[in-house]
């Protein structure tokens, strides 16, 4: 069947085998930040991720699946839902899937979604909430892992300060393992973050190698908490560190200078959540 010819099966499913198809060219261009920014969309790979997204109320703009998936109940259901909501459904060859994902063994189901970013002035802090704020995070794997960890720890969201890596890059989305759909993301300049923090007055805890307090001694309960993490290379700048009510240190043994940013975030975050959720100490064996 030729490109962009609707199949008789569903009526609105396009069967595509050519890499020069303009729709495929557009989807492949989503590997570039410029195109993601222009279209306000991004790509997520894998049936589980796509199902997670739908369950969380995200609408699919374009669903793409391998021919071999045709007839599989879950795929058919998602395809029908996508068409019903005005999205496009493409059944493609393995060659096309490999080209879109730039992987030899691509996921058999991928989808294009609209990006979602929450404005900081829409964030209404609640006493039991913990937010993670990241200063100029550079590494997509770190950012994805932090979004996933924030989700697992029950954090309220992740605030991206300054010039950060794109949260909707394929690498970041992959590393979130689906949590990109569950965790609200805020993007903000350093100046706007400082102004907001002064006004909203959360317990702002900076994570700092030279922190004066052990992160385990802080009382995280009773107020909304924002855990502020520094950049991978430079750490927290003085402008942000000075705004913090506490500067916390994770005690280290051994010769490592510091912890990886995502690991440090996980350690701090689970401690803060333990207080807020009143999980208490684990039962003894
Ligand atoms: N050279 C950087 C510096 O001087 O801060 C190292 C940055 S570290 C890789 C990235 C971030 O993880 C730090 O800015 C801090 O927020 C957090 N971090 C890493 N290890 C930490 C520790 N032992 N205590 C507190 N925060 C830590």
C-alpha cells in the first residue's frame, strides 16, 4: 500500500513505509530541540509509557506502531482512542521505526505528545508538599532520573531553574521511564525563582557540599519544602545558596568529591518525604 493511503481496516490509519514521507520527516525532526520547541511536542517510546500517558489524561497527537502490532488488543484500543480524539495513527515498517527512534531495536509503539509546563505562579504550595528545584541541570540522564525519583518519592513537582537541558529530549524522556507524564514541571529564570521563593516562603533547603547542617537533622515537616540542587559541575551559585534557609550536606566517606546529582537528589528527597509523610522509622526485624 502506498504512503498516506488510509487502510480499509480502521479507515483512519495510515500505512507508511517510506522515510521520505513528510509526516515521518516531521516526526524524525523531533530529535532536534529546535523542532520540539517550534511544535511544542515530543516523542515517547514504548507501549507502557503510552498507556501510562493516556491513563494520566495526556492526548496523543500521533500514534506510530510497527505493522506486527496490528490486531493486538491494547494497540487497537489506543489507536481507536487516538482517532476518536482527533489524533493521527500511523502503521509503519521496522525501517521507519528504526529511523524515528535512531535505535536498532526500536520500541514497537511510540507516540507524539504535546509538551506541558506549569507556570510558577500557578504553583500553590501546600504544607505537606516537597518540590525539587534544579539549578541549570545539564545532563539529560540526570534530569530524567530525577523526574522518575521525584515521582517515586511522591514529590509535588520539579522546578527547572535557568538554562537547563530540555526535559522533553528523547534521552530525558527515556530516563523518566514514564514519570514525565506524572510529575509537573516548571521552568523559570533564577531571578523569578528567587522572587517567588521570597514571596511563597517555603522551607528552602539548598543541597551543598559545604552545607553547615547534616541533611538528616532538618525538620522538614509542617511547611512546604523546596529542595534546591546545584549544577553538576559548578554546584549552587552564591545567589541561590544565600536565599536558602538551610544549606544541607550529605556526609560522605571515601575519596569521592561529591555524589552524582541524581543520587544526591534521591537521598535528600526520600529523607524529606519520610518526615512529611510521617513514615517514621522502618519496623525492626
Ligand atoms: N563540583 C560541584 C560542587 O562543588 O558543588 C559538585 C556538584 S555535585 C556533582 C551536584 C550537586 O549534587 C551539588 O551541587 C549538590 O546540590 C548535590 N550534592 C552532591 N553531593 C552532595 C553532598 N555530599 N552533600 C550535599 N549535596 C551534594
